[in-house]
């Protein structure tokens, strides 16, 4: 019979390779952070939302409104925008390079803006940055699909 044992040096290389490609315990992927952010926007959970967006956030709404982190949290928390649903209908592959992540796709959004109901489909690009092991939204831009 042949020798089916892996040599100790190969084990070390295998463990190093796995460690480089497996998120550490407690770390989320870009997709998980994005999903959590959508849920936080719907539930108006600004405490959670604050931890999911970067301090230097630039959030560009489909109506061309540009908000910083403080403005975005105020808009969501204060009820100027009430997100009722945010459902991705298309998604390009989410990519990550080091501490930068990119997500593009299409999302159906319904809610209430300044008292008027809306239901729209948006094509979006979101850029994430990894800060202290957490993927945070750094930039969002969306365009209404007609």
C-alpha cells in the first residue's frame, strides 16, 4: 500500500492557504454587510446603520441628493425617507481587492419620501472599505431604471 500521509510542510502550506482565503471568525463579507445595511435602512436602525457606513460616506440618491454619513443617518432615522423594502433583483459578482470592495446590481426599493409613496427600480454601484475587520459602505450611487 502507498503512503497516504501528508508531510508536515505541506500541512503548513495548506493551512496558510486556507487562512488567506477564509474570513476570520466574526468578520462579514461585503455581501453580508450590504444585506445588513439594507435591513437597517428598512428598520430605521441608525445605531446599526452607523456601524455599517464609513465616517466619510458619500451617499448619492437616485434623485441626485448627496448626503454625508450624518445627513444619511438623519434622513433615515428622522423618517424623511422610510424604506419599506429593498430587494436585489440583479447582482454582478461582488469583488474585493485588499481593503476595497465593489458591489453593483439592481435593487427594487419601495418606501415613503416626504410623505409620498414610491416604488422604483435602481441600478447601483456601492464601494466598501474594510475598517478594523468590518466592511463599511464608503460610497453609494444609484440611478433610476425607467
